[in-house]
C-alpha cells in the first residue's frame, strides 16, 4: 500500500528538533512511499504505529537507510493512505467517456432536429425570401 507523508517532525523524547536538511537518505513531506508494518519498539506508545517506508513496491529500496553519522532524530508524522487504484481510474475513465458520448449524442440529436425542422419549413423560407 502507498502512503503520502502529510506531516513530519523530528523528536527525541519530549524535545522537538528540526527535521535535518539532507539531499539523500531522507523522508520528504508530500512524497509517496510504500509501507510495511515494522516490529513495535519499546518506545512506541499504544496510539503509535511503526512502519518501514520504501521507494519501490517490492520493498527493495528503503526510503531511509540507517545512517552512520550524524545520528538522525526519531521521526513522527502523519501519513495519508493512497486510495487510488486501477479500478478507480477505470471507473473515472468510463464515467468521463460516457459523459462525452452523451454530450456528443445530444449534439447530434439537436443537429438532426434542426435539419428536420429546416426540411419541414423550407417552403415557408422560400416563400418568405421571394416576398422579401
């Protein structure tokens, strides 16, 4: 399953630390990651969930590799589960396609009604143009 990082903060104990600015080996707010539940650590509370984040679906490339130095603080944040799937995209495409086909059908129907009306009243149009 994929998730998007909505909020991210670094914390160790009660102390709020800034999220370190790094170019690689980091978790970025707003990015999408694949998740797998991690074993619970003794520091995690009852309302917390420990996860491993990965860059790929097969979980080969972790989003954050354990660094040697400098030590990174523990990270806390909020994740949003990505609910999009192939089925939702297929349904959206089908709805959009049916809307386009319906609009095109209404346009063709109105065009045929106009042509039919023109054929029925061509005599009146001819008479009016001759009198003009």
